[in-house]
C-alpha cells in the first residue's frame, strides 16, 4: 500500500502550479516595493493613471 502511495502522481501538477504562482507573486511584490520606494502605493497608482491618461508623466 505504501509503495502505491509513493508512485501516485495525481496531485503533482497542482503542487507545481501552486509553486509557480507563489514565485510569481513574490516577484511581483518585490518589484512593486522597488518601484514605490519612498512613496506610498496609492501615489504610485496615481502616477501610473496620470501617465496612461496622456498627461505629462512625472
């Protein structure tokens, strides 16, 4: 019974996808922290919205 449990790979893909999502999430958090150094997150979002609206980017 224990050998068949070790050979069963039915949940392996779910674990792999979860690890990929975790790594991407960590990378996004680190990137946002680097981009928003010295400012608040809402200020960063406001700057992005200003640039996307066609106004002068600061």
